[in-house]
C-alpha cells in the first residue's frame, strides 16, 4: 500500500558527472502517479536517460530526494529495487544466442535465490509475459533471428516477467519502422491500462501523445513543463523544449505535433 499516492516522487534533484563536472540535471522535481503512463520528452542531451539511471540507483544525485512508492529509494535493498522497478533499455547487448523463452526467464532473477534455477512457476510467468505482448508463438526462436520490433517486444516481456510495479522504458520506439512502432505503443498503453506505472523517455512528441497520460518536458537539464498531455502539449511548451517552431492540432482527443 502506498499512502503517499506517488509511484515516483523527485524533490530538487541535481546531478553532474564527477565532483566538479557540469550539471546535467538541475533542481528536478516531479510527481509520477501510480498506474499511469508518463512521457519524458526532450531533445538529445536534455538529461532523459540520466534521469532513468538515477531512478534505478545506477547514479547518485548531488542533492535532492527520490521516493519510490512512498519510501526513500535508499531504504530499498538492491534485491527489493529489482522487484520494484524494471528497465527496458534503448539497446541491449546479449552475448549468447539465447532463445526467446530463455531470455524472458532472465527477468525472474530478482525472485530467485542465488544460483537457483527457474521453477515451473517462473516458466508460467515468462510464458504469460510473452502472451501478453502477442509473441507466445516465438518462445523457441533464437534472439538473433528476430526482427527489430520483435526483439523490442521480447525485451518488454523480459521486464514484465520481473513483475515490477514500475517500468522504465528508454526511447522504446527509436529505430523501429512505422508498423513496429505502432505495435510497441499499443503494448505500452495496454500495460498502463492493466495498472502498471510506465515512465518512458522519447524525443518524439507524437509517440508521447499517442499513449501518455502525463508529459514532462526537459531542456538543458531543467523541467520546462509537467502536466497532463492535454495541458502540456501547447505550441509554446513544445517549441521551447525542442528549439523549433511547432503547431499542435487535435485529432480526436489526442494532440498531433507538426513542425512549422
């Protein structure tokens, strides 16, 4: 139970690489509600991926506080963190020719004892994760034989098998063609509707508009706007974020962003 009502809460986070290095993120505060899909938008170099690495505990802020599900991040053990928060990276190097099911079973590691092998329950969860993204028929395929879109979906299945409350996704639709981009976005929206808390980075405002409930706009390591998508997606906010003129039009109940 989370009496605070926050899945992720950042208070005045600042970060820079090295003790005297330049500031990458400055005075970042944000509130990510549970069971929501939130997009972090910004151009390359705005600090999006750095922010995810801070949430995972891979980096330590110079100042500020990070709370996850109502508790300071430092109050979780490494094992508890892996059971709470998962990551779908932008790219992942896999040194072995694993099958799809073997790779998805890696997501069960935080729930296993040291050196323990997956049990029948772990296999069931891994298969259900594949089924939830529509790839149950590919369980025996080798990862190198998959298309880019299939591989990205399998990476999501591995994160789902981890059974975390929070799922971080770093540029989940980059390098995908139009059909696979649409498929991944549909899966993300479905996961949000199922009660997962999804936080994803993107430089594509239309990808954010397609699935996100909330948007946080970064530029130069600072938050320029943070609000529900319908409020955040204004021509001014997006132009300030990306440094180019844009027009926002409404199609149905979703905004579409067009460069001027």
